[in-house]
C-alpha cells in the first residue's frame, strides 16, 4: 500500500470517528480495531476491524470472550484486508450474517459552477427539528425513529466540525446532508433527497451544488461511503461523471450478529 493511500485511509477513518462522536457515540480505538457504542442507537453499536487478518481475529475473539471490549456487538464491519477464514468461521459461529458491503471513496473537488435548479444553504441550530425531519423522510425512518433522529442530530448540530445543509428548489427543502471537516478531509454524510427527487438529474444537481459549496475556497479532499445492501440506496454510485479522479480506498463487509450472543469456549 502506498504512503499516499495509507495516509488517506487514516485521515478518512479519523474523520469518520469524529462524526460518530459528534452525535454521542462512545468510540474506543486500539490501532486498527475500533469499538463503537451508542445505547440510544443500536445501528451504531459496532466493532470495526481494519487490521491484518490475525490481529482482527484476535480482537474479535477477545470480544466474544468478554475481554476488555465488552459484550459481543450487534454489528461487525471487516475491512477486506482484515478478512480471513478463521475470522469468517468465528462470525458464523456467533450467528453473524453478511448484509452489506461499503465502499469508502475519496478524491478532490475544485472550483465549479453550482447547478441552476438546486441550491444549498447551511442549517441554523434553530432548524434542527426541520433538518432531522427531512433526514427521517429521506431515509424512510418510522415515526418512532424520528424522535431518536432529532435527539442525536441535536447533539451533532453543536459540534464544531460538523455542518448541516439543506438542498432547496425554489426555497422548498428537497434534501439534506452533513459534512465533517476534520483531519484534512471533508466527509459527506447523511446525503438524502425526498422521494420525488430520486431521479438521477436531481441527484446530480444536488452533488454539483454541494461540490461548488465545498470548493468555494479552492481544492478540497472529499470522501463519502456508499453502501450496497442493508436496504440502503447508494445515492452517489450513479454520479461518476461528477467524481472524476475519485477512487475506492477501502472496502468493508458488514455483518449483523445475534444480539443475544454470549461468551463462547474458544
């Protein structure tokens, strides 16, 4: 792995951990092994394995045995460079099923014109409820999940590294996203449009407008994660003409695990 790629992988991971902490996640990192806990949001309780196969297997085995990291997590994400037969067998023993594959993609955006049909504006702290409502609508969240969304994004609105954005068309909100500016890169998170705006043209327009906003002061390194599977639509996957020079820098497989899993005899 080149030094440039290693540095970019490290910066994007560090950026992601800042974003997770912004809405209340407890993040503990030991080298290339990360444990994330959030008692209010089970979807964000996970073990992230980015080390080599042996180190990742040992970390997962310690977790299964109840050592240090706590109970077995409901979600495990395994970088493909960390994958190995021993680790897969252990995941299978604990009732874990692969449900998704994520692609961390990074590149540079330079100054460009915004789309004519979609505008962008920063959300004010007083607009957290409106922003969270648009987020919930875009991601198809149920009524019970809406209160949780408002709670966690209210925390994120207070974080200095995270900004919240509205996409608008003729002053009507048509989508939202977040950006996290940390560790020399800008991460794009929670990108979603309301259902009637799901065609490629509106998506392209929103990305063009976001690109123009982020690169107002010159070139900027941007990254995002697109997820295939798990019921999530990878919004940016069909936008390659807007992502010239971007490359996939990390691929991770996501597993959902039996929440009742306990320590095992190893």
